[in-house]
């Protein structure tokens, strides 16, 4: 799936609720989901890890929608390799 | 950009370092980047917010690589709308 298509899917699925909730609450939800992913990475099944990876990605896209920014634009910063050293693989 | 292409880009750019670092350290870096995104969302410029969105996405992809899981598979859970209620927009 395209990153932009996923972000648009999140807008259509959760956009109205996101805009009512506001940025701070969306950041709080993202943090909570990162916690669930951390736990799943440590002791979860592969299915649970996949589930939590998807939830973090979804909240990240919701936050990008709230901020009116494109996750695809954000990803492009890495398009030429490491944005710090410019190499692929990174040599930082 | 495709989600899978971005994850592959992260593998080629950071995969060797990621595998040496291990899952726990990758989770720690992801958490740190979420903190930087939270700060940027509160008081950063649009450019800083975009930068931090990209960094969180990059660390999320690195963690998926470490766990040998596909972010694209994770995203597909949302392909039919909200995975909880099955509706688009969500009616949970």
C-alpha cells in the first residue's frame, strides 16, 4: 500500500474524530500504542507484534493528518539513504 | 512511496546496524523519537514536525525489520476501515 493511501484511509476512517480530539490527545494515544508495541516486541506473539505495529502506524498517520502534514513527504527525507550522512548503508 | 519500499529502504540503509543493536535498543530509540515528535507537535515548526514524523516512521520500519514483520501487512489490517467496528468512518 502507498504511504499516502494509508494516511488517506486513516483520514476517512478517523478524521472527524481526530479533529474533535485534538493534537495533544492524539499524541497521548500514539504514546500509549508505542507502549503496547514495546510490550509485544518483548514478549508478544508475531500476530500481536503485527497488530501493534499497525496501530502505531495508524496513530502516526492520524497525527500527521491532525498536523496537516504528509507522511509520504516525511518518508522522502530517507529516499537517498541516511539523511545525516547521505550514504546507503549509513556510515554515521 | 510504497510502505514496503520504505521498509526495504530502511533495511538497506540501517539493517546491519539494526541487527547488531537488537530489538530492545531499537524500541528505546523509537520511544526517544516519539518524544521528539511530541515536542515538535506542541511547539515545533512545520518543518520540524515533518522531520520528526519521518524519524518515527523510520524507527518503526527498523523495528519491523528487526522483528522480521511487514509494515505493509500491518497496515492492511486497516484496509477495510476500522478493524474494531469494520466501518469507515469508524462508529466505535
